[in-house]
C-alpha cells in the first residue's frame, strides 16, 4: 500500500516537473513538441533560444513574447550541407530578442514569420541561407546590424527601420539579396546616427530584381552599392535607379558614395533639399547617361566605357572646390545645351574648382 502511494506520489511529482518548464535558462528546439512546451509555459525566455538537430516540421511559437538571450539556428556540425526537408518558423507574439539573431545555413528554413518583433538588440545575420524564401519582420524597428546572404529570398518584409539599438553605429551588408524586389523598408527612413562620430555604413551587392532603391538615412559614412556581385560579368546587370532621399528625408549626407554595375541612374528624393556627398565614385562600364543631382559634392570620380553623357545640374554652380575626374570614356558628349526634357545639361561650378581631369574621348567641342 505504501509502495503504491509512493509510486503515485512519484508519478505526480514527475508529471508536475514535466509541465513546469524552467523559462529562465537556455532552451533548445528540435521538434514541434518542444515548441509546444514553450508556447504553453513561457512568455519570456530568460536565456538563449537555440534551434538544432534535424528539424523537419513547422515550428510555431505563438505565446512567446521575449527572448532575453540570443536566437541561434546553425546547421548541425555533422550535416552534409544538403537540405532535404523544409520547414517554417513563426510567432505572432514575439516582440523582443535581446541578444543576437544568428541564422547560419544551409538549413531547411523556408519562411521565417515574426511580424511583431520590434527590437533585436544585437546583430541580425542570415549566412548561407540557401533555402530561405520569405522573411516577415513587418514591425522590426531597431537592430544593431544586418547581414543578408539569402540567394532564394523572394521577400524581406519590413515597414520601416527606425534606427539602431543602444547607440550602436549601424551597418547593413547585403551580399546576396536573392530575388527581392524592394528593400525600401530598410533604407528609406530618415535614420539619424546616434552621434556624428559613429556613422552607419551600407554595402550592397547582388540585388538583381530591385528596380529602385531608396536611401533616406540622414548621415552615412560609406555606401557602396552594386546590382551584381562584384566582378560577376556573366549575366547582364540589372537596371537600378538609386534615389537619394526617402519620403521623409530633408537632408541626406553621404561621406563616401560608390556605385557600380547595375546602378544606371541617380535621382534626388522629392522632399530632399540638402543632398550632400563627400566623395562620389561611379565605376560602371554599362552606364550611358549620368546626372549628378547633388547640392554639394567635393570629389567626383567616374569610370565608364559606354558613357555618352554627363549632366551637371544648376546646383553644380555652388559646388565648392570640387575635383572632377573622368576616365576611360570613349565618346563622352559634354555640352551645355538644353536637352529633350528642356533642361540645360551642364553648369560649371562658379566657385573655385580643385581639379578637372578627363582621360578618354570627348565627342563634342566643349571647352
Ligand atoms: C532528418 O529527419 C528526416 C525525417 O524525420 C529523415 O528522413 C532524415 O533522414 C533525417 N536526416 C538526418 C541527417 O538525420
Ligand atoms: C535547398 O536549397 C538547395 C540549394 O539551392 C537545393 O539544392 C535543395 O534542393 C533545397 N532543398 C529543398 C528541400 O528544397
Ligand atoms: C511554409 O509556409 C508556406 C505559406 O504558408 C506554405 O505554403 C509552405 O508549405 C510551408 N512550408 C512547409 C514546409 O510547411
Ligand atoms: C528598442 O530599441 C530602441 C533603441 O535602442 C529603444 O529606444 C527601445 O526602448 C527598445 N524597445 C524595447 C522594447 O526594447
Ligand atoms: C544614446 O545617446 C544619447 C545621446 O547621445 C544619450 O542621451 C543616451 O543615454 C544614449 N543611450 C545609451 C543606451 O547609451
Ligand atoms: C537593362 O537595360 C539594358 C538596356 O536597356 C537591357 O539591354 C538589359 O537587358 C537590362 N537588364 C535587365 C536585367 O533587364
Ligand atoms: C547640408 O547638410 C550638410 C551636412 O549635414 C551641412 O553641413 C550643410 O550646412 C547643409 N547645407 C544647407 C544649405 O543647409
Ligand atoms: C554662382 O552660383 C550661385 C548659385 O547658383 C549664384 O547665386 C551666383 O550668382 C553665381 N555667381 C556668379 C559669379 O556667377
Ligand atoms: C580643395 O580640395 C583639395 C583636394 O580636393 C584640398 O587639398 C584643398 O585643401 C581644398 N581647398 C580648400 C580651400 O578647401
């Protein structure tokens, strides 16, 4: 009798233990039933959330609101790198990841749906995520930095990034944007840096399906933008127009702007009354016509095998001490006539110029 009571007691004890998950430690998810335990018990996970093993079913984390540590999902060390099962991970309640958000493939994650996450306090990285097609970060407003290497990505959903956590400098590096058509949610906002000594940087290459890229951040140290992988010349580059100035940007200042293959035009945002560039470089053998819509620029360097026209707008009159160099052009037409759209195509800076250098052929009798 006592034996029976004893084992009953043990049974009850064990059952309670199984239900009472410790929400304060690290947690590993390898299957849906792990996620079920979490959803039913933990609004807040005090430690890290680690995805691992051989996940082969969809994981739902509705109910979890906060991960106080990091979110990590790496390919298993013994995996061959071959992904044979796809799965989705979603949570409609998650609001905060207070550490890093680190995905490292190849893993079979196909869709990551976290529409209500607002902050990821440390860096966000998607490395070698060969099977990821959709990311839903609709309400993500702040992170430290973002790395994107997502060759199959079709959509990166985000309304509008507002800035960087904890006064971090901020950095976005896109090495493969897959077939996303828009990245404006990341770049269009008038993001102001935490302080003038820590300006953010942007590096983008390989965004072949983007047609228009809007950059609205207020102050940027370096922006280096290419539609293709650098030195990838086996497929035709995309045709991307770069718009400097988002819907709410009055001022955009970029200390170093470099555009490469795939960027075929630069425009100024409609609200932008002060577009100020330190040094501008266009290295692009496909571009044919280029207009430089800057209010201020101190250095212009252009290399363009097929460039036929370069336009300096009225604002160029105020460019102070600018140095302009153009090289490897074959048939550049420079003239200050009025073009088909009724615009005069060349204004000389009327302040001191630092230098003016052309290496190549100018087809018009200009100077
Ligand atoms: C992963 O799980 C699936 C289904 O459960 C199985 O078919 C597959 O062989 C497993 N792969 C590895 C590497 O264990
Ligand atoms: C994952 O992506 C790789 C690389 O594109 C592909 O070879 C593989 O078939 C994909 N796996 C599945 C299950 O779709
Ligand atoms: C992931 O979600 C999408 C959209 O809901 C669905 O079409 C797809 O089948 C899901 N993937 C898996 C592996 O269940
Ligand atoms: C999100 O980050 C911003 C910027 O660091 C901060 O002001 C805000 O309090 C954070 N929100 C949460 C919920 O952590
Ligand atoms: C961020 O910088 C602002 C202004 O420089 C300062 O007031 C604030 O305390 C800083 N916040 C943190 C989390 O360091
Ligand atoms: C870009 O435009 C050029 C000239 O109009 C065209 O030949 C090329 O196919 C276009 N590229 C793409 C990827 O559409
Ligand atoms: C334009 O912005 C730059 C950089 O923020 C600033 O130095 C300059 O004074 C501004 N010019 C005008 C006319 O407001
Ligand atoms: C120089 O350009 C500015 C701005 O366009 C204009 O106001 C000014 O009259 C010009 N000065 C001369 C000497 O042409
Ligand atoms: C003009 O620019 C050159 C380099 O481009 C620089 O060395 C020089 O100091 C500048 N002069 C003034 C007056 O700013």
